[in-house]
């Protein structure tokens, strides 16, 4: 099992009960600019779904509240020549976009998600559902994979929200994070699961994730 340090918003008594190390929320969000990060880190803890950020950009993997970090998308993430028609038409404006790639690249975040802490048998079909409900920013936002030059779009704010994606437990995926224009984006996402024991749906609640595009 991955060793994690938990740096979460303070609910001191509850934190002690579950053995977590509680710390005050960051007064100023921590900018994450390169290295490995699971933007959506899904856990099932004490009967509840938890949605955090697993920050592995340093030497130790640290669980953080989404509000305590910003994800930096530098000028170096800019790509040009994006086709305006065909399967790539969802991405970019005027042939330009900013992309955090699904493959590791020096100087950029290698961003993905994981459900490796979700136990077996808790949810129906051993899966949870990601639900992207809103995107605030200067352009469109998308998450996609690409193989052999062909994209598979998983989320796209440009064709209407909400978007949903079923994700199996034990998943650890890296994807492309696309932004159509420079500026600050705030995306809102929640995770739900249907309990195998009762058929009830439980939710992590909505969390906001902030990306600064071409900020430096």
C-alpha cells in the first residue's frame, strides 16, 4: 500500500479517530508545477467517499485538500497546429491549446487520477463515477487520451456539462488535460458510488480544482 501523509482541513477529533495527521488549511495555496500528481485521489474512509489531491511532486506522497493547491500549466505546455475540424476539433482555439500530457514530460505536471485506495466489494461493479459539473475559465476544458494520433474524449466542457465517467477501483490513469486559452480555470467535480450492501448512492461532495494556464 502507498505510504501517504495526510494534510487535510482541520477536523481534529475526527482526524484522530481515523488516525490521520490533521493540519490547518493553507493560507496561500501551494503551486504544483512539475512532477507526478493525482489530481483526483479517491478514497473510501470510515464509510465515506473522500476526494483529495495526491501530491507526489516531492519526495513523499502527500494527500491535500483541493483548495490547498493550484495546478500550474506553464507557457511550455502550449501546442500549436491543432486541427479545427475532425476528431481534434474539441481542443484549442485558432489552432492553439495548452496541454498537460498523459506521458511524463520534463518541467510539466504529469497529472492523472487514482482509485487505488477503494476497497473491493464496497460499490456495485467495483466502480465509482466521476461527475464534472462546471468549468469557470477563459476557454474550454477537456480531458482526453490519445493513441496512434486519435483522441478519446473523456470530459469536454465545450459540448455541455455535466459529463460523467465510470472508473473502476484500483485504477491509476494518466490523461491529457487540455485548455483552450490562457488564464485561470476552476473545475468542479464530485465522485459518487452505489453501495453494494444497500443500493444507496454516496458522494464525496463537490470539490473545486484550480489551474493557472500560461501563468509563467
